[in-house]
């Protein structure tokens, strides 16, 4: 007989990932890069002051691109479009990881004040893997209890465990019970405190157990 055990828990997240983008423009590639570097250093100053370690800061970039505008040149009845370079843009991405969720209402406006564009905040569990393993053990017990109860109801008795499997074996099943923050933070003011509601994360484990049925 095959029996499926299922266990789930709803837990408050204890970690946040903050995605930032920093942008600058300039007449030359060097000017854009210098302006970007100044902004990045201001943002990193805020990050350091918030107690976020260098190991919890991941960078992406920098990138520098040419900026163009389209110019129409009318010659008689013919219109010719030309691209004209107007300058350069530079960009730099940062992903921060912090366990200080209580400090987010003050941190996000200060990042914006330093010209870091907050593109999103995602909440997670730092010990999600160990919690899932514990749930899988409970799911095995749940499957065995269910199998034993049903077999006993038929007048037989459970025998050997023939197989244990995770249906689909797709790894961790984590669902949000709450809404992750996906809005950009506004320009900062020292009195601004953005309301942050991490919600809860649901972890679910499903385990299939095949049990031998022994005739009475």
C-alpha cells in the first residue's frame, strides 16, 4: 500500500534580500563612471553604517553605455533619420542580505537618499533547508501512521516498508502567506519610516511511503 504524508508550517521570515540599482550619466564615459563611483560609495557608506557585512553585499557591474537620440533630417520630400550620441550612462547593481528586519523602515529611505534605487525586497528563512528536513521526517511518520490505520481497518496488519520517496522530488516547497515588498522606496527624509510587513512563509513537505500488507 502507498501512503502519502504531508506536513506544513507557517513561519515568520528572518532574512531580507534588497535589490538596488545605481545609475549616473555624463558627457563622456569617464564622467559617467566618476559620477557612478561617487554614488556607489555613498550607498555603500549607508550599507556599512547599517551593519551589513561585505560578505552580505553582492555587486553586479558596472556597465557603461552610449546614449543616443534620433534626429530627423528633411531633404526635400525625403526624411532621413540619424542617430546622434548625446552622452553616456553608467549603472551598478547591488544585492544586500540582512537579518535586521526591524531596521528596514529606516534603511530603505536612507538608501534612496544616497541615490540607490530600491527595486525590491524579498523575505526568506535562513534555516529553510534544515526546517524542510525536519518536516520530511514528520511527513514519513504521518504517512506510516495513515497506512497503519487504514491497513488495520481492513483487518490486516502492516508489514515491511518497501519504499520511501518524495513525490516529484522537486525540492523545497515554499509559499508566501503575505505580500513581498516590490515597490521602489521614495526619496528619503529622516522622519520617513516605510511600513514593512514580511508576512509568513509556508514550508511544506510531502513523502510517499509504500508499506507491505500482511494478511491476518
